[in-house]
C-alpha cells in the first residue's frame, strides 16, 4: 500500500483508540466510534456517546445533522520526501490536520482539545492490512488547536446545529 495511505490510516487508528479507551486523566467516557458507512446510512441511529471518524469531509444530511455530529475528519495537507543521509531517498515530512465538527461549540472545543492534549509525542506508523508497526515517528513539539470557519459549511451552520469547526494540526518526519 502507498506510504501516504498508511500514514493516514495510522493517524485514524491512533485517534480511534483514543476515543475508545481514553486516558483516565481526561475524564472522558469511552466513545462508540463509527465510520463512513454508518454516517451515510440514513436509517442508522448512533449510541451515545459517539463520534464519527471520516477520511474526508462529508456534509451532513439536513434532516440528520443532529445525529451526524460530532465528526472527526483526517487530512494530510502536504508531505515531502526528504533524504536522511547521502544516497537515501527515504523519509517524509508530514503535516496532518484533524478537523473536529460538533453539535455545539462546547462539544467541538472539548473534542479538539482532547485530541490536541492527549495525542502524544509519537505516532506508530503501521502497514496495512496487517497493522504491523514499522516505525514510531516523533511529532514536532507544537500541536496547534484552532477554531476555523469556512463558507463550505455555511449552509449547515444556518441550521444552528453546527457552529464552525476546530482543527488540530501537527507535523512529524518518518524514516520510510
């Protein structure tokens, strides 16, 4: 599988594990984690507390926006190949985003702060479909959590069920 996809799935797996078994210090309950097929299913009813983890932004259906939040969306903005030593063409410089959409500002802020505060200092890069860890990439020191706004979701915001979004940004360098 392409390394870019493996890195994206590794981030997905890390955040999924964070929600399913949160660190006791967070005070959060264990979340039910749902994916894209559940998100797109008009008849699906999630069990509270829950979160949808998605590989790309999918606009909620107007009649279901209350049940389609919160959602956490993963995006790798850029990656650069860079050598670590002479003759070595391996290595990547990655900047990743985790977008958090909530039913209200409090939920959005709590979930994005949870990801930013508890993601950790490294990311296990895995191969798929086996899930074997090939390396632990060290994250840069700064993890940025910021409130966002976009006309892309303006129509959804008018329902007052979705009030903007937050974005968690981090960078790291892989060896492979």
